C-alpha cells in the first residue's frame, strides 16, 4: 500500500490519471505486466486497474446495486447479462464496504460518505490486481475512515492487491500504509517507509510549521500542526 502525499497542485491527481491510463504521459510509459497501457485494450486495462475517483457525479439516478454492478462491465459482453459469478462479486463488494442495506437506494439520495463507499464497492466488484484511489477518506467520518483503511489493508493481503491512494491526512498515511511518496512541483521528492519519510525533511514541501512525534500505542510517527 502506497500513499501519495504532497501540497495542492503538486501533481498527485495528474499522476493518478497517468497510472490509470486516462491521461497519456508526455514521455515514457506506464506498463502492466511489461506491456504499455497504450498498447492494451480498454477492457484489458479495466480488468487490471480499478479507480476510485475523488468525486462521483452525485446526481446519478442508478440504485447502489446497479452502480456496483457496473464494476463487472469489463467481464460482461455488450449484450450479455450478469452471471452468477458477477452477482457474487457485487454482493461481496457491498458486504465489504458495509452498504448492503443501501443496495436498493438511489445513489443520488446517499450522503457524501455513503457515496464514497459505493464508489469503492464498484471498484472492488471490478476485481482487479491494482486499485487506485483519489483521497478515499475525504468524505468519511472517523469510523468509516478506520473501516475503509482496515479493509484495504486486509484486501492487500487476501487478494495480493496493489493499492495506491492520494492522501491528504499524513497521520492516516503513516498509520495504515507501507510506503509514502512525497510529491512537490510535479517531482518525486522522497519515498520509503512512513517513519523514514517523515524524518527525511521532505515535509518542508508543505511550507507549514509541523512537529512529529511517536504514536503512544504503536510508535508510528505522527504529524502535528504547530503555531507560528
């Protein structure tokens, strides 16, 4: 699990779009299994990489169950219908994100946090080896921040899932992620285990008075904002 952090405008979302294949890089390639994404069909890419965007159109009139079922589209033929395997994947995604009770509700009628979990469920139903998330905790309360990040950590092990998430909360990044990468001005400034990155001085890119200290329970470094 890799957390991508950096100040606003540092290039985090742009990098995420390049990694997902939705934006072509000016130079170089993004490869999956040794093949550039630009040489793979859209269906193949969709079976390899799932994306949870920062914002999903809040006015969508689909039910939650129908929206999550769209995550199975890379596996369904143009005129085909969901198979039993597809329906099991949808049910498992709803259960994993704790929104089974919302399956019949319209997406537009959900709270921001519920919509975020529905978007994650759609990506999980896609059953890809890589998952990219753009600020996945931004609309979630503390309970669901914890549940979502614990879920991602568990899926990383159970499914051998590769997770990259743009994160603004440095403390959550330090607690839950194996590695942190710091971007600044469109460049990679530092990358490595959380404690090493937080000690490296790379956080100067935020141009804010910061203090680091050890978490009282697990010893992981945490970041506090200080007063000038």
